[in-house]
């Protein structure tokens, strides 16, 4: 379970006129950041200001260099350079694709200095890579987008990760990204100014239920595949969790209280293929994602997806998608 004990009241201070200083929140954007995560993180604070009739939060969009930064969807946002950032009360890194490119010395130094202050620091989506590479996640529990958990675990084996939508571990707040950022920010609004205001903000966005941090990221298999039989869903979860170290289909069937013959009948009924073919499709789709979103060598991707070699992956991949893994990468690089 994520630690959800509220910290002391936010560091908004009273001015000489007796007014409360707005809580200054920085969103540090990296190129190809997620526009969805950025909007989900920023809009709750804007709505809180409007509903309260005063500026409770002062939001600053930042980057290492300043100027326009492109999101993964191609939209650009104007940013303020870190060198000119005001004194912040909280800071969140917003990053998404190109995990290997999430290295920035200016951002690293800024994050390390900010961490020394003890103020809350966090990340959305793959921003957890940035925090970990800066050394400010050591000893903390965190989360990030489910697609990147394996890569993160290999690079940072000593950092505990989970599949929850967000984690609040003392003064480190990490989020899986997407619309889960809404839930994390609503928790902050509730902690800062009360649950009633957080509920009003949620209603503004037709967000009918504020999710707690303990909820998992991925949609349940019964909704993703349209199957109500829990034995089938349990088998799919087993396959999804064992893409690198393969499990025999007969063993999966046994774990799910199915005979191998009955499992095969169910798979033909629901998916028009054998369980073995379905398992292979999951592995190939993961290989395709890694080819598109990482620069990991093809041999490494092959092992990660349960293939004994790059050539083994290559032949299977070509039969499934009509081109080799290398050709897939060249197609992507031309886009």
C-alpha cells in the first residue's frame, strides 16, 4: 500500500497584508512529454482557483532551456527556463517517450538541489526515470507507466516499484501518467484545502470517482478482452506477467483450474486461436512496442519477450507482421 499520510499544511505563507501566498507548483517538461499527463496535472489546480475565487495555486511550466517544448502529440508549450524559476513549493517532472533520452544535466542538478529542501518532488509517467537518474528516488517507493516498469526495474533494481496509479511516499509523489494525474492532484487539493473543494473540482471534469492510490493502472482483463470467465482472465494475467520467462500452457491451465483440453476449447470459442498462439501474440506485441519506443538492441528485446535469440524473434516477427524487427525500426525512424 502506498503511504498516504498527509504531510503538514502546505508552505503557503501569509503576506504583509495577511493574505495567503499561493502554493507554487512547477511542472518540468521533457521533450515528447505526455500532453494528457500535463493537462491532467495542471487543470485541477486551475479549477481549484476558479471555484475558490482566489489564487490557491500558482503554476509554472518549466524546462531546462526555456522556450517551446513539443509534446509527443506535436503540440508545443512555452516554458520558463529553470535558471529563472521562482521559489517553488512542489515540483513534478513530466516525461513520456524516448526513455533513453531522458538525461539532462541541468535538470538533474536542479532536481538534486530541490530535493535537499525537503519539499515534495514527483514525477508523472516516465518522469520517474528522471528522478531515479538524479538519485532522488533512492530509498523511496514509486510508480510509473506499466509499459515501462520492466525497463525501470532493470536499470534501478534497488528502487521498489508498483503498478498502482500513484504513490505518495513521504515527500516523493509519483504517478503512472495519463488521467491518473487528476487523482494525484485531487488528493493534493483535498489535503491542502479540504475534500469538499477536491470533490467540486472532480465534478467540473465529470470525474465521477476520485480514485485512491491503491488502484491498479491497467483495465481489468475482462473489459480489455470482453470475457467474463474468471478462469480465462486469470490465464491471460499469468501470460502477461510471464513474457520473458515462459510458462507452459499446461501449467497455466492447472493454475486456473482448467484441463488443457477445456482451456483450448475456451480459447477457440473466445479468440479463435489456441492458447499458445494467444501467448505468442502477447509476446510479439510487446516486442513491437519495445522496437518502437526504445533503442534497446534487438537481441535484448528478443530475450525480454521470451525468444532464445534475435534470429528466433526475427523469423516469428516477420511471419506475424510482414517485416523483420530491423525493418520495423527503419519504418519508425522515417516517420
